[in-house]
RNA sequence: CGGAGCGUAGCGCAGCCUGGUAGCGCACUUGCUUCGGGAGCAAGGGGUCGGAGGUUCGAAUCCUCUCGCUCCGACCA
C-alpha cells in the first residue's frame, strides 16, 4: 500500500480522553476514532490489525475442530425468554422495539441463538460432538465503558459453543478449547495465563479466564510465577487426541482471579518467591455449564439406547477487539506501538527519503514491487514529507521492519534496515536489505 | 447510579474570575530555502466558543436548564 493512497490520520498530540497507553496510541496511530462512549469506528490501520487477530483466532479454532458460522447481531427477545435470561440479564442488554412493537435486542452473547439452531437441527447422538463459533459484534451496555477498545460497549468477540453427549465428552471439548486458546494468544506474541474464574451470569461450574499480565489490567490476579512462561502447545499438537496433559500442566499450579482467590491456599501452595500478584487483562474466557441452556430450551438428542439425552454445553469467548488494545499494552515503547509480526497492520514500512528524486523513486518502486511479489504486507511511504516525520510515523504505527532508501544510499547501492523492536539499524546492499527484511518477516509470521 | 472534572478550529490548549464580538502551538494550503532521524521564513484557509433559554445596549465570559465526554467506585469478552 502506498501511503499517498492510504488513509492514515496520525495525531501528534494525545487526545485528552485517552487515559491508558493503548487507547492513546490507537488514536494517535489512526487506528480508531470514537463515535460515542464505548463505541468506535475502526480506521484502515486498525481494521487491518483487527482482521489479522480475527484470522489467528479463526485458524486456531478451526485447528481445534470448531466450525465457523455467523449469527445475527439483532436477536429475538422470545429466545431469551425461553432460557429465562431475558429478565435475568439486566440493563446491560440493549433492548430495542421494532416497528411491529416486537421486542428484539442487540446480542450480548449467543447461547440462545445457537442452542435453538442446534436443537432444531440435531436429533441423534451420531451428529455429536459439535462446536460452532462465530466472530461477530456484540453489544453490552456497560455502566462505564473505558480504556478505549478494552472495555467498549460494542466489541468484536469470537464466541464458540460446544455440544456433547456426555459430561466427560464436554470436558474433553473444554480441554481442547483450553489448549487452542494457549496457542491463539501465543501466536499474537502474548503470554496468557489461564486462571480459575467466576462463571458470572453465563453459569456453570468449570471456567477459566485467560489473562495477560499488564499494569493497566482491570482485575487483580494471583498465580504461580512459573505459569508466566508455561509451555504452549506446539503446532503439531493432536487436537483429536488426549489433551488432558496440557490441561493438567497448566492447572496444577495456583492461578486465580480476584473473585476466586483463596489467600490461604495461595500462601500454602506457592512458595513466597514464586507468588505473583498483579493486574491482568482478560482476553478469553471459557465455560463448561452443562445443561443450563439445553435443558430449558429443550436441546436433546436420541442416544444409542434410544433414550433422549439433554446436550452438554460449553461456551468459549475471545475478545477480538480487546486484543488489539491488549497487545499494545504488552508491546509498546516511548515512540509508539511495537507490533509482533503476526498482527502488524503492515509487516514492513518502506521509506522513500526523497520522493521526487528519480533514482530514489526507481529504487523504492523496485523494492516495493519485490516485497509485494514476495507476499510481504508493505506500507510504502512515498510522500514528499521530511525524513524525520516519516521515521516518527513508522515508529508510532509500529511496523516491525523499516526499509529506508535515500539518494545517498541509492548512489552507493545501499539501503538501511531497521528493526522496530530493538531499534537496531544496519546499512547494507539493496539486495541484501531486501532479503534481510523478507527473511525476518517470514521467520516471525508464525510465533507458536 | 454515587463522587470528581471537562466541552473554544482536526489534535493539544489560553481567554471566562473582572462582559465589548476569539487567540496560541501542532496539523492543513501556497511560495521560497531546506531535505539522511518530528526543518526555517513568509503569506493564507479553517470556529453557530456543545445546545436551549434568560440577564444585558452588548455574552465564550454572568444565571437556569439540557446534552455529550472523561476519571474514581459497584458490573464484565
């Protein structure tokens, strides 16, 4: 993408409504613009990140055997009356009346919708198990939205819903999602820690929150230090096989959010020098809740013995839009965002130091074409702005690698390669610079 | 919803106390000089001062109401 054709409204000053660094940087880097309290437009740069995050989530869900669907944002109140949640959910649910005076709502979650679909479509145990997910906008009318996209009212969520014949099968599904989540967050460069969690209004008795440690996190969390660098399931993990080992490894050490924290157990189970008490950002939350919805909504299949069996369910959420903020909280410096390659809006920034100079333009255009041919997602700064501003912008928007080309370099047949994270800069022949950048990007595209 | 604060140009702010018809920095436009890590000079464009009502000869400024946004607390991907 040529910067002269892109839409990248960057801000030099920090808008005063933004309190935390991820919100400030998302506004400054031209990723988002606020539309109302907790409601944002995603500008091109932000949308690219959101899409990449969503795709990683999607790949790992697919790998773990979940199947993608797309459910509506607007749901019928009648479905929620069936489950009993229409009254129970409270004012966080945005309720709307349509022109025919029917009660509808903007979905805060989709247990009812998916349960109705599965109930009407699946009649035999032979069709189980099923795990269906979608990545869709949700609306929760939070009392107090804050922290930019980290606690918006409208947000993009991946929500998966599993249906199994037996509690034992359901627990295996839970473990599958558990492992998939570890991979999902690791691929975005995040160190997530699954922690025992409260089940809240979703209900159920088995639940984990996936937490990213960060000073600006909303919740207080407690865990064993070794969990911070726990082993992430590798790419060759057999998701059809037994994943209880992974589950055991991660859940045998103490890890709990404030709601579930047991101070006495924390002190008896974890040696003093291994006790971590910190703030955390919740990026995922998984639940096993049995028949909480299938029972009232009549989601049953016929078992092998001909008897009707009520489905065992679980649900599994990932805050896709929140992750954009969480990744920035975890990865930034004084100059701006530092994107991990897999979620970077562009993998490489190509800087033409003197746009309009024939030789420099020719060299840059050539590099641009070759980067594109190599499948690299590149932002080509072909504006005639001054060099300093270009560097500052590239640093602000956090592109992992910068390829810097100016008249002097072109004359010498050289270009500079800059690593955003380390700040290291190296001048080398054009071909070598190109190769270096491409190789670096390809090496980091898949982090787990 | 309780407490605190803020709405003046795209962003950051001053002006308000003590009423006299709107200003600064950045950004933007034009020209010249610059050009290798947020350039300099000059000339410009852009504002129903969140909205409504009131007081006054006159309101960004004073009064009343209202809307929006942010922060702290109770709720949550």
